[in-house]
C-alpha cells in the first residue's frame, strides 16, 4: 500500500492487534473536529468503499488480491529505504534495497514476494518516523478527511514521502490517482471481516481507532517490531495467512 492508502483499515487492525488500549486523550485537543471528520470518513467507508470492496472481492480471487497488495507494497520499499538511511539504519536500508531488487525481478514486478523467503524482511519506515527520530514532537492527533488518522508530525511526513514517490513526476495524474483508488479498494477487500468485527466490538469506535493508530505509531518509532508483527503479517504477507 502507499503511504496513506486505507489508513482507517490499518488503524482498525492495529487496535485489534495491540492488546490493552493505550489511552492518548491528552494528545487529542481537537477532538470535536476530529470526531466530525471521523464520522465523515466512516460514513464514506460504510456507504461507498465497503460496498465497492465487497463487489470487487466477489469477482476477484483472493490470491490475486494478495498479488496486487504485494505489488503496491513493493512500490513503497524505496521510500522505506531512504527513511531508514535518514534514521541512521543503513543495514535496514540495504535490506530494503535487496528486497526491492529481488521482488521486482524474481517477483515479477513485485506481484510475488520471494524476498521474504530469502530473509529480506520488510521495514516499515516513513518520514513521520524520521521526524520523530530527529526529535520532532508528535503533536496533536488529527483526523484528515479521506485520509484518516494522523498527527501533526505524521501529516508533514506524508507530504515529504509523497514528494519522494517517483510516479507523481512521470505518470499522468489520472493514472496515479486511479492506481491509488484501486490500491485502496483492494486493501479494503482483504480486511472486510476484520473491520466489521472491530466495529461490532468497539464501545466507542472513534477512541478505538485513535488509540490503535497512536499505539502502532509509537511502536514503529521505537522499533517494537513484535508489537506490530501480527498486523504487518496480515496486511503485507497475506499468503502466509489462512485463506478465506
């Protein structure tokens, strides 16, 4: 997935996998605005994205959905590598370069993931984390229309990561936007049941998503890999999960 593709989906799964809630009420001074934007995004998901994803899921074989997910994730690997270097992690960056090379060649442009079987693990790095490593405060929690959960720092990171995406410079805008829409639908189709279970389980869906997102971001910044391994595996290595 691209940087902000299906961020609501990621936050939901993070909350499911994180365990006990990590309360962050003090980081949410704009709660009134955020709840309004969350309601808008959630309504858009319920009435537009989810029905489209269900139709797409009905006609698309699950293994093919996984291949598409691998492809879009592979496109993001170079940005992971650059951010790894900026965070002082040259070994991780070298691993990302190797992963991108293997999956782009042997993995048929990234639709397959042989790099994982060669021990080249995926690193989830972005410029929001880079800013955190450099000491920039997280800032208040912020829900962005259409994009979902974020913080002030992570929002700035999204802008920089987008500038590092080569497609914005040489692909037609319609192609770029269309690919992101397709990526979002494909990602949503892979987690239809998980999102519905999250909605059913949450007493306060807004707080559930907020706490899950902030906990996952904190774990990523601190490189607490075990804290997000389950969500990472389910989203990015679905071939190893039970098939629906």
